[in-house]
C-alpha cells in the first residue's frame, strides 16, 4: 500500500468546512437526496449524540481505531456438511 498524508485527519468536520469557506475552496455543502434513507444515518446519529455529550468522543474513537491491529492471516474453519 502507498502511504498517504492526511493533514486534516484529526480536525472536526465543522473546522474543515470553515477552513474551506475562509480560503474560498469549493466544498459540497448540500446533503445527498438519498442520505435520509441510508443505513449509515443511524451510526451518524449515534456519533452526533456522542459528540454532543463529549466533544472529544469522535476523535477518541478515531484514535482508538488506529491503535487496533488485525492479524494478516486469520484462521477460519472450513465448511462442513450439515
């Protein structure tokens, strides 16, 4: 894999939008027509509730997910007859 630089990875979405706005950069501010019916709206709502309770919770979740490592070879059982 190619290493990628993500300078705004630890920034909040609101901060990124403000950054783009003040620099005059184009950004998408309209919500997709299909977004209200999308399944990812449920986890997004949960994340918004968590952030409303504790503002650093989403950043902490991102930091903890990067700390998790999964083995490259995972043993799995083969299928057997019923």
